[in-house]
């Protein structure tokens, strides 16, 4: 059984979107910025019906930072 302390240690801290200089971010990070669950983004990728599309590299998904900014209306 998971305790509250176990859950707290799994929480990831991501930099502010304005500070991201990489062209893509992984699904968990993109979901954080978009205020969605990672599985929602994976569903968008699978169904190809979301507001943005990932770049596929093997079995991994990369989400364009510029697309995330566009969807959020951030310059």
C-alpha cells in the first residue's frame, strides 16, 4: 500500500515553460504544462485528434515546446 510520503517522492518538478530551451519535452512534462494527465496526451497521439501532435522517436513521444506555447497562448 502506498503512503502519502511515497506519493510525494514521485512528484516531479519541471522548470517554468518560459525557461525551457529544448525543442521538445517528454509526455509527463508536456502534460504538466497543459494541465492534463500524461495518458490524455498519449491518447491524443494514438488517435491523432488532440490540439497538438507529438514527434515520434521509436516508442517515445516528444512534444514541441513551440506547439505547447501556441496552445497556451504564450509567446
